[in-house]
């Protein structure tokens, strides 16, 4: 094994460097335009991103959490109705439901780490109004089954695509299956801004218009406020930056997928290490490469001494976190999301990893497991 190699969990410095002077040029363009709110830079990014995600409309907003809230509000779901979200996701998915005056219901995940259909089916009541599949770690949820259940029960579907830019299901991009979908461009996401940013995509003209109104003070023109909305716009500087990064995204995704292939072959059949289950009908964009090991903390410690940084996504399933546990801990008993949370380890995966770094990760894990 090669000594002295360091493998950082993420490397935004390397990503910036790979873009040469393009980020600075985009920023200078916005500064010189003196148009700092909305404008052509935002419209250009929205058009490019809608096309990239196989959807008719993209509405840029301030961040991925706002995108979820605005999408939920645009759907006008009955007050207090129940919205089913996975128990293993980032808290924003559940926060947006509660902040929209709706009741969050946690469903389990299966070995793809996306919604477990049997769990969702059992949780549907006459108060359920929507399902929020999260394409977690970059892999599409089982959209055929989810759309089927939604149609049978008259439910709306909001896809949380915060980790799945460019991911596909049956050859079609995520975000184009449900009623509406949301994205985050938090800096560490597969497509990340240099700050907070997010977007909503949909092919429903009316929903798109409603989201646009909500995100910009309910107005059509400067003082023509048709409803009360809020201020959650995509920042113009971030829109210019995101145009540059979107052009690089296909190559970055290819590199993530290549690293994942090397991990899958190099780490196959190691005792006690559970590799991610890949859906055959999907295209996984590997926002994260998550494995399971029983002695998780010792495993991470051993890798760190070999120079390999890892992460945990997420250390607690949502139903056991303080804001939810009094209501939801009981229902979470026996969930995969609960029994797996102490075993999850995210290996470094990003576009800037070099071949020697990837080899080093594989060898470091082989050595740690067979030691
Ligand atoms: C990052 C993330 C969000 C929230 O996005 P922000 O831009 O940070 O507000 C929502 N859902 C999931 C699954 C995420 O990973």
C-alpha cells in the first residue's frame, strides 16, 4: 500500500481549479452588469437546468429547503394532512413538511436506501396527501411503484432530488416523474454553487407559475402582488456560477461513476462490508458511496490513520432526533433506517479523486477489514 497518500472526503479547491478562469469570468460578468437580482443570468441557468433534467420549467430559489417548502405550498395540500417521507434523509425533507403546516410521517428505506414500498403502503391513511421520495445518495427511488401507489390513492408526489442531479430512472432524469421536484446547489452537492442556492423543476405549467409567484413576493410584475409570497430567489451571482459548473457536470458524474465501479470491484466479497445495492433500471450519480460495517467507528478511525477521510449520512435516523422522537420513536422500532444508522459509512467520492487516491482507498479498506 502506498504510504503518505491523503484522500479528502471532498475537494472544492481542486474543483474550482479545474474550471480555470471560468468562475472568475462569470463573477466579473455579473459585477459589470450591475443586475444583481434575477435578470438574464438566472433565466439562462433556469433554461439550461430544466433541459438537463428533462423538465419543462425550472424556478431558481434560495436553497433546497426553500425549494421543498415552496413546492409543497404550491400543491395546496389540505392543512394537517399527512406527508410520507423516508426516515433516512437530511432533516430538510421533514422540516419543509412541518413548516408547511402538514404532518410528517416517516417510512422505512430498503437496501437501496430509498423508500421501502411496503412501509409506505402500510402508512397510507385517508389523511395522507403526498409522498416525498428522496433519491438518496444519488440513486433514484423506485418511481414506478411510488407513482402506482400515488395514483391508486390520489396522492401527490414531490421528488427530493437534492443529491441526484443527472440521476436517471428507466433512461429519464429524476425530477420528471412526480408532480414537482426540488434540487439543492449547496456547495458539496454534485452541482454546487459558491453559497446557498436551489431550484424547483416541473412540467406542470400552473404549478411552475405558482412557485414563481410564491418565491418572489407573489408578484407578476414589480408591484402587482396577486398573493402573499416570500423572498426566495436564486442569487444572480450563483446563477452565473452554476452555468459554468453545469457544463462540467456530465464529466464529473462520469468520474463519480468510474470511482464507484472501482470501489465495487475492489471491495467485493470483503467479510462484514455491505456494498450499496444498485437499482438495475437506474443511473446512479453517486453523490455518496455508502457502505455498512458493524464496527463503524473503529473502521473510520483505522481509515483515518491511513489518510482516508470518511463521513456518516446520517448518524441518527430522523424519527429518533429530538424534534421528532417523542412522536415518532415508537413507530420507528424495527426499521432498517434505525438498525443501519450505526453502520453507515460514506467513502470519499468526488470528481477530483485521482486513480492513486482511489486505489489507496480500496487498499486501505482491504487492509482494515482483513487485519
Ligand atoms: C441538501 C439537502 C436538502 C437541503 O438543501 P439546502 O440547499 O441545504 O437547503 C434537502 N434534502 C436533501 C436530501 C438534501 O441532501
